[in-house]
């Protein structure tokens, strides 16, 4: 397994629409292992493949608390069905938008259809933080970031700060 560098905004690769995978084989499982290791190292609770530069429709996630047993989840070719009309607001962050957190409103519940680590079809009913995280990761597969759900003013302020930080880091 390997920890991969995480791409940060405004890198244009994060705007790509990711491609469906043909099926789950050992090479894909190795990628999912690397994604999970990268996510735990960050640390984060979810990661989409494009965040490590692979434009594939793959998500890994673990919402277990620090004191709990790890609960890794893998979603290959996920599709969201039946998003609820009722919504939740959570404070979100993103490993690709470091050091910025803000509230995003999303459907409170949804159903997600996907292939698991073993390549078998699964359906999961999600609510709470799980539903929010799945939708945040699904956005990545479409090239969308959580800051796209905020006002233009906020989004541009965040992107400007990230650009400045990257400029300073590159000049070191
Ligand atoms: O680690 C993460 N925390 C988080 C908090 C609230 C809503 C979504 C997330 S996902 C984020 C990791 C990440 O950037 N995944 O794409
Ligand atoms: Ni993210």
C-alpha cells in the first residue's frame, strides 16, 4: 500500500468528470487500498479517486470515531437514488480545499447503488453524516467541490487564498 499526494484546488484536474470502471479486479483493489491509506494518513473521512489524480468513479470512506474499530467502505461506480426532499446542514471540509470549513445544505437521506470491494452490486440507505459524505464524494466524481455550493464571494476568497499559499510554497 502507498500514501499518494492529494491534489488541492484550484488544480484543474479536480474539475474532470471521472469515468466508470469496467469491473473490480486486483489492480483496482490495490488503488482502493492506496486511497484508504492516503485518507487515513491525511486524515479524512472520505476520498474520491480524482483527489489522488485518478479520474475513476471510486470512493472510499470511514466514518468510525477514533476510539472505534475502523469501518472502511468502498463505493465503485456509485449512483445516488431517491434523494430526500428534507435537507441537513453540516459543516464540511475537503482534503482538496485545506483549512477551510463551511456549512452546506444537502438532501438529508439518499440511497446509493454501487459495486463493493468484491465487485458485487450493493444498495445502501444513507442518512446523517453518511448521506452528506456520500454526496460530497459524488460531487468530486462530477468535478464539483463543496465550495461550489457557497456564494461566489466566499468561493473566490477561498480560491484566492489557496493560490497565494501555493505561490508562496513554490517560491521556498
Ligand atoms: O475529511 C473530510 N471531512 C468531511 C467533513 C464533512 C463533509 C465531508 C467531508 S469529506 C472530507 C474528505 C474529503 O475531502 N473527501 O472528498
Ligand atoms: Ni472532498
